[in-house]
C-alpha cells in the first residue's frame, strides 16, 4: 500500500517504522528539520520537509495514488486539514490524531467531513490506565477480535501457584481454568514457549484467553491484589481529570494532586466527586499527610515524566498498592519495571497501536508489538487456500519462534491445543518473534 504520514515525531516514526518493515510504500512529511534528520537516519523512507496540509507538497508525496493518509502532528487543526485535503484527492482511508474533545461528535466520531478515524492520545491513555486498574496484577492489557480475546502481561510472583512448574504441568493441574502462555520475557530475552518451558519467579508472562475468563489464570501467576477502592492520581491535566471523572463515577474514592494552584482549582471546579489537592507529589511529607500508604493504587500522569517516575517510586516506598506512571518517551517504558514501578503507559505508544488497528492488508487484520518483549501479535484471517487450513495444529509445519494463541470463530473463541483445526473464515491470533514473521505471513497468504 501507498501511505503518507504527516508528522514525523514519536508517533509518526513508530508507525512509519512498522509499516516500512511490512514493505509498504511510506512517505513522511514533517516541518521540523531536527525530526526530519532523525527519521532519515533511522528509516528507509522518503521524507519531505514542509506543511502536510499543502496540496503542492501532498502531490509531491504522491497523494493521487495513496491508499491511506495518517496525520499525527502535535497540532489538531493541521491533522484535520491534512485529512480534508486527502479527501479531495479520494484517498481511501484518512486517520487523524486529535486531542481536543470539542472536535468530536462522540467518543470516536469526527465533527469534520473528510476524516474516517480520529484518535485521541489522552483517551487512549485513560482507557489503558483504567484497564490496568481493573486488573490489579496486570502490567499490560491488549484487546483483540473486538474485545473477545485479551492478552494480559503479568510478572510471576514469589510463591505463585504456578511458579517453578512447566506449562504442561500447569495445564494438567488446573485444566480449563488456565490460559495459554504465549510469550515470556526473562532477563531481557523474549521466548515463545513450548509445553516444557518452566515459569520462573520474575518472568514477565503474556497470557491469552477469552474476555472475562482470563482473570483466574492471572491470579495463579501473580500476587493477588484487591480491585482498587482508593486511588491517588497525580496530574490535573486532561488525562488526570478524565481518569478521575471516570473512576469517581464508578464509586472509587479518588484524590487528585497537582503542583499548580490554578490547575488544581480548575480541576476542583470540575470534579464534584473527587478530592483535589494542591501540592507537590514528589514531597514525601505531603504523600504521607494524604495517607498514600492506604491507597490501593497510585497513578502519576502529569506532563513531567521525571515527576511521574519519582512520585511513583516514593508512593511505592511508602506503601501504596499498584503504581502506574505515564511516560512520554516510548524507549523509557521498559525501564519502569526495572526500577520497581508496576506498569507504565505511553500515550505515544497507545496512539501508534490504535492507528495500526486500521491497517488491514491481505489476510493481516492487525499487528501489535508487546511492551517489554520482542514478540509481535499478528491477527490473521484464514481463507480456503491458506496452508494452515484443515490440518490439526500439532501436524502443521509451523515456524519455530511462533505460536497459534487463539482461534476466533463466529460464535466461539478457542484457546487451542494440538488437535484443534483452523477453518476458512477463522480469525487467528499468532505470537511470533521477528525472525518468524515472514514465514507466518506466508502460511496465511
């Protein structure tokens, strides 16, 4: 496919890298010289300097033969205008990154013509944090097949029911209550496990299961924590206020802290079911005064990622439950676990993943990278002429470092065993390391 990306910042670069690796024809447009230089060093793609809403530059980028235009600059209006220009050129799919909620008719629908999909980075971050709070032991949560299948990351805790056992032993012991472990990160190394693989304390395991059925398996893997009833949030920005609104509407007791008196005052005027406090969350005295040790969860989502990391570590030190930090730079996300923070959320990564959901190329419905893992999750469609159709999984010549993790049928989700068979029309979730991606794609082509 021919794809134009307007904006070569973190989100644009992540999406461009992903699409270029899949052999799409990608052109980036960027106004900032430094961003252009960074992308040119790291990507084998055409990069043009200038205004992505300019019809002259869009024509130079090949807009007349473009299948998809993605506008992800930091300026909402620029993204909207670029999509509208692309619409005039009959570009099939137009995606815009838009933060201002005033530009939405509802949660996802644009109030402007010419835009097929709008993605709000703040809403993506709020959704991810909310899901992590509802699954107290989870470090990561990914939804597939319209939410019918979940992938949950969790760390194997000391004394966990399944620690030290092979996957075969666990399956024999707990049966249908267990989920499929599709990937493990151990000491920085990513593993696609077989039945003989043993789960060790400290492993970061990724489980696959039916929506609503996977929680019990997570509890066997990680230290069980109660669903939160008291939560402290740092940052009275759009994300913090939106999260506080959502949680307090669910009956959760919320405290919202911000170091800016004006931001705290505005938040206080807006939030009638949350306690808003003006103060610096990196001051231990304030956290202790506000009973941080009694909090079931501590979420720091301010615009200062250094503050988020520091405040989260302080909260953990003083007895807070689950800690979640918002981190802007995607390459910093894996460091959160290293320094003792339970989960990290990056709006840029969340936005890039949301954008990739709209790429349906051939039999590939989606491709998702996991945090803290080299593994990739491919959501595939099986057709009659695919080599994988009609043969039990145990008899398939499936590539090493790849695993069929779920088979989604019209009325059933199958967490597969060796005797299960992929049929035409099935959606299939495959976990794969980079060296097996092409072989997996060939099996579904």
